[in-house]
């Protein structure tokens, strides 16, 4: 990049500067538009949501697998509050091929000012956010169904490494009604303590 800048004349430099500014603005606009597509069309986030009750340790019971969690078992997510009010996210899982624990730290925040609606966005990669939407939640905050930005992202979470059949059935029916192919769910193994 430095070599290219040295070769450019002053006149060309101004054009190049304008192009770079345009590219930067375009990047911000694309990121914004992508974050608008933060939930599947027929999904609806939980209302009367209380983030303080949601914080803490969750076991991943099932997920639609994707590259950042591929080959992970015994997956957990721990949520805590950051000083700025955002949510600290710590994901941990055992990589069955590498035979070692992997962790990923990120940040979540609400999409919009209303924190009583469970529509959030999460990032593990700087300014690029993706949808994190709690679309079903038991009253005791022990089991949650979480939708991502589209029908390729879905998680079933529990406070314990198992889930009762009636809650599992409820979550599967809800996911199917939104359009998820629940046959794609990968059921996560957890070692008994």
C-alpha cells in the first residue's frame, strides 16, 4: 500500500483518497444493512425479558452446526455484564479432533434502546455483529431457544447439561413453525460431573 501511495501523483492522490473514503462509507453501510437482517422472518423475540436473570452459565444442548463451532462438544456460554452495560460473552467447548479446550470471547448488546425485548447482536470479530435473539424462554430462565440472523443459526440452551423432553418438544415445534429444519440440529454431548 505504501509503495502504491508513493507512485501516485498529487492529482491521483486526491482521487485515491476519495475512493478510499467511499469504500470506508460503503463498508459501514454494508455492516449496518447486514445487522438489520438479524433475525429470521417469522421469528419473534421474547418480550418482558430481564437480562440480569439471563446472565450466567448456559449449556449448549443443540445447535445447527457452523464453522466456528465445528467439532466442539461440551459447549458452554457464560454471560456477564461489562462496565459499559454491554454483555461479555465467553464461549467454551472441547474440540474433539484437536483434543483441547477452545474459547471465544465476544460482546453482545441490545439492538435498540428497549432492553425488555430479547433481540440482541453479538460480535466475536470487532465491528461485525450478528443476530442473537431469544425466541423462547421458560419463566424460570432455565431453558432458552436462540435464533441467529437466519435459518442457518439456532441454539437450544439449558442451565444444566440436559433438557426435559417437554421443553425440548416445545422448542422444536417453535423452531419448525419459524421455518427451521430441526433435522439439522447437532445434539451436544456433555460429560457427567
